[in-house]
C-alpha cells in the first residue's frame, strides 16, 4: 500500500488548489440528490482535463459517472 501512496500523494499535492476550488464550488451550489447536474458537470470536466475517460449516465442515472485513467500495468485504485 505504501507504493500506492507514494504514487498518489504527489498527484494530490499537485492538484490540491484545483481540488479545493472544486470542493468549494460544489459546496457553494447545493443540489438535491439525483439532481446534482452542476456538480456532475464540474466533476466530469475536471476528470476530462486530467486525461480520464469519462462515462456519463452510468447505470441509467443522469448524474452518475465513472472516470477511468489508463496507465498501463500496475495497481488499480478505486
């Protein structure tokens, strides 16, 4: 698990400002459950910019999404 932390830690540090901004944006614009249209859009846009393949409308839920980042061989982080 330490190897995973060593890989993830620097990425989190590098993105900390963007992640905090995104968190505040969502907090400042509350939406009801299953109606998080703005939050889902902001989150999927962020993932797109980071190179993730984003699937929207997962399981038939308009606001559900899945982000996948292909990095080759190695551990899977969910």
